């Protein structure tokens, strides 16, 4: 009998990421007896618990309930033990507990000028918690999280122009709930390198261009012509070779769809990497989600839900919805899905 050993990251990644939860569990134990200011220790514990809850939620969303080793099991590494897949109920409670406990000792936010900007916050934990409750259809608790994030203490608001969210100049703006901090010396992202074709004109000629990601024309065509987000989703441009590329003349450049340029240029980039912060969660996500939650909770369309969705649409310069635009709850939810796709 022969056995197949699976080595593909897409299949075995769950074990790699699961080990990260174990590392955080061991770290929690290691710092418990470290002599440091109690306030600092509380914050670090809260950050680790937020990290465990966040990673556990992502794994649960992708793979269903996943085994989570206890501290006792991790402290006895020589004993071989197969960890069973936990129940859904256990997994949800674990994630919920980690996030709610983390919230107690995390600051609501960090100001852009704060040296600790980029660390985990209560705003981040509430965002993940909202997603968990939506995943489980717990609309009441999801709504509570969404409304919590609208409070003034978090300071979230929409950036007036969509294209300005993802630029070096406007890093740490009020719409960002959490972004991976990127800099020349620590961590960099490669979005533009993955998107841009070699003929796409850039102010910085040193940006590497691999001609990768595309947005299918079928989805690109769902955008209204007046939508300002099309400034960042490029379906028509004149290349450095003098050729105009679009749906009518895609060549190999736009053969599969439009360019999701999205991120602004790093003027100091000399290759594939950019120091523009990588945005993970932002306030527009919360407003759109809350619109959906309100309708799902009541199984009816409310004016508040429409207004929340219109908050995003108004920024784009397209026509806001009115009640008569929806034939029913399903139609509203279908439009929410479309709007989410267009915004994110």
C-alpha cells in the first residue's frame, strides 16, 4: 500500500498557522512572571489574546473548527498526542472569549502620531468579533459591535476621496481600523508589482511590474460610469508605448480584465516592494456590514440600513439608493454584496 504525503501549503497551511496560536499561548505563559509594569503586561496579554482570537477566527472561517493545543500539552512536547477537531460551539466560544477578554485591556485606538500606532486595539478586536457574529448569524451581537465602533472614542470616519485611502501621504487616516505597518527597514508590500503591466505609466520608473492581478470585465462593467473608484480600477489608459488599452483594445495587457491599481506609488521604491501601509480593515467595512446586519436581524429593509449603504455610495459620486430601489430583502442583500465587491 502506498501513502500520499501532502506538502502543498494551501492544504497544510492550517498546521503552520495553528502553530502560531501555540506560540502565543507559550508566550502568554512566559511573560506571566516577567518583572515589568503591570499596565504593560496587561496590554501585552491583551494583544496576544487578540492575536489568538483573530488567527483562530480566520482558520475557523477557512477550515472550520481547528485543534488548539492547551498550555499543558505544549509544555509536554515529548508526549505524542493527536488533537481532535473541536466542536463548532467550542471554537466559537474560544474565539469570542479571546476577543472579549482582549478588549478589556486594549486602548480604543492609537492616534496617528502615537509611537504605538499599529499595535492591536479594541477597535480591531470589535471588528473581528463583528465578523465572527455575522459568520454565526448572531445578528443582535453583530449589531452591538457595529454600533460600538461608531462611537466617538474610536474616532473612525470615511476619507472624503476613495483613492486617498491607500497612499503614502495619507497613511494612518481616520478610516483605517488596522493596517500592517510597512517601511523601508521593516516590512514592505508588493501590490503594484503584482498588478501593473510593463507599459503602465508611473511617476516612479523604478517600480517593478509583473502584469498579474486583474478584475474581470464582467465585474468591472457593474460600476456606474460616474463612480470615482474607477480612478483606482483602471480599464482605459495610454501606455508608455503610446497605445491606448481598454476593453475594445485589450491586447495581452488587459486581456483578462481591468487593473486594480488601488495603492498609490512609493516614490522611493526601487523594485517590487512598497512602503505604503497594507490596509486590512477600515471603517467602510463596518458601515456596510452594519447595513446588512440590520436588515438580516429584522428581515426587513429599514431607512437606517439604506442610509448606511448610501454613506459609502455618496463618497463615490453615484446615485444614492431610495426605498423604491429594492424589491425586497433578498434584493437588498444582493445589492449589499455588489456594493461590497465594488468597495473592497
